C-alpha cells in the first residue's frame, strides 16, 4: 500500500472571525421555499415611448417616411442627438420649420427628467437622480479621471438579484429600462460635459470632451435585461449611426448569470466583461449572492474563462472587501488557486473596499487586511489592483445606488417633462 501525498487544505484549522451576511433595516424577499427571491422577469409595465435610440437605422428612416418626410431627415436627427447631444427642436435649424416640432417629438421624446444632482471630489464626480416617464427612479454617476471620463449607467429600475449587502436590491425590481433610456444617460452626460458642467473643457484639454468609458454597474443586473442592454451597447459603438464609442471602453458586469455570459461571449462585440464574485467559496457566496443557488462559483468562473477564450478580452473579477466576512487571507489564496487553475493571463482582480449604506453595521476591511489580500493575489501571479471608490460622500459608489424616501419625496414635486 503506497502512502498518498497529503492535500493541503485552503481553509485553516483555526478559522478566523466570520461575519455572516444579513439584511439591515429591511426584510429580504423570499420565495415559497424560504429562499431569497430572484426576479428574472421584469414586472409587466408600460414601456416609455419609442425613441430613435430604440430603432435600427433602417427603422428610423421608415419612421421618418411614415411621417411624410424624406428618409434623409433621419440622418439629421441622428447627428443632432448623437453628436450635438440635443433633443431640442429649436436648435435643429437645418430641419424645415413646418413640422419640425412634431418630428422631434415623435423620434426624440423626453425619457429622463432630472430630479437632482449631487457633486463631490471637487466637482469631478456627479450623481444624477432621474425620473422616468412612469415615475420610476434611477441613478447614474459621472466621474472624471486623468485621461478619461467614466459614466456608471443603470440598466434596470431597481434590481431583482436580492443581494443583502447592496442597497439597490432592497426594493426589488421595478422594471427593465429601454435601450433608449440607457443611451439617454450617456447623451445627457455628454451634454453636461459640453456645457462645462464637469469643468471647463478648454481648461482640461480640449473642447470636444465626452464620456469615454461606460460601466454597467449602476442600478440593476445588466444581463437580466440582456436584449435592451445589448441594443444600447450596439448604439454606443455604432460609428455611423450612434455614439461611435470604443467597445473596449464599455464594461458589462454581472453577478453570475451563466447562460447570459455565454451569450455575451458570442456577440462579437469586444466589451470588457466583469464578474461580481465577492466570495470564492460557495458556502459564503450562497448567502452573499443569491444567484449562486442557480450557478455556483466554478460555473461562473468557467463562463468567465470562456468569455476570455472567445473574445481575447481579459476578464475583471469584482470583489467587495467586507470586514471579517470575505476578506480572510485564506479566501485570497482560494481565489488565486481557482483563477490559476483556469490558466494565466486571462483575468484581473479588482478588490473594492465596501461602500456601506446608511446605518450599515458592515464596513470595509482594515487597510492592512486589504493590502494582505491584494499582496497574496499578486504574489500568486494574479494581477490585482485595489479599486478607487468614487462618490461615497454622495452615496454614489458601487452598491450605494438606491432611491431613498427623501429621493421619492423630492421626485414627487418634479413633473415629468414631456
């Protein structure tokens, strides 16, 4: 009988303090079996009026013709909207005065009414609260960094993934956003930048500044609104009939909807893919991320690796570091082991110190613990960078976007603009 080589456990014999995930100040919705409720299908509600950004270029031409105008007017509307960032008919003097207002109203209806904006980081971070046509509230966050401007966009009003540490999911899913509602967040941000709302463009370099990077990390689970998100992405990257952005500057994130990850990999649009993992072991992730009851850690990582193999685009792993919950050194080692088991050079880890919601008993990891977590991953050959947390002072950082009671009270006084 030969003696086998002992297998070293990744879990230490003396387990450090372990905080368990739980909701705070709200009750997590559960299904008939008492498990956290997952909402994949959006409640059936009236969608916003059809908008140019909801249509293909061919559909835009057909729509213009149906109004009794020549098809080339569609191209003029595209130029005003995607290049000059305006839906104001008065500024479209190249269109005939007769019927101009009706044309613009039909193809460029108002989708977002600004309720309020909050600024921090000396004006380099701005959080917008938007009211949709049906009164639903969403937020987006605009951030200036050296050499780039990033917009964090929402893809759903609310979220159905029910993660206990994320403010957005507390109220559940209100509805999916349309492709145009998603694109409109970018257009409105570009308008603000052009008007000097993020600092004088001449002072910071040039007068043609605009959003360069998009992160689908606002309200909602992007891959649960797959078709509309992808339609919005196609419009963002369309150089002839859209915003003409680089696909590489667009990050689509998910908590782990594996079939949708596989579908995204087949799209032939080289966006950056981010997996919000937050725990490398199923025992903890089952509690932190309810979707883990459907698709386990290894399944999500296999799909992420498949995305890299299909697209050649390095995957980002998002990991919110929470004190005594998921920041243990052994979890850094386990995460490194799981990633290295799937090869080298395909992944980058972004640990993010937790952004607590108001009244939260949870908090970010201690700096020395954060540094040790990052050190262990880097030492194992996994490129790892502790991520900057912008907008905490205005509840605009990751996991903090939620329509509060105060937001609803303010929004109730703001009429939806037609």
